[in-house]
């Protein structure tokens, strides 16, 4: 989704990331390992993560 860790941190701090349609502004957030998680960067980039 991001080309570097600093870009990812900047996007998170500027409220550009959503986890399961909830805004995330904490770069130290640990995502719970449910069955699946949908990450959204901005308005157009979506990523579905499936845990097995």
C-alpha cells in the first residue's frame, strides 16, 4: 500500500487510513487477527487481508 514506513506513518497521522471503515490515527495500533480486515488508504485504495 505504501512505498516506505515513513509514508505509511504520515498517512496514518493525517487520518488517511481506515481499518474496517473506522479512521485510524495511531501508528502503533495492533490490528486484531480476526478472519479478515479491510484497509483503506485515502478514497480509492482498498486492501483485504485474510488471516488463516
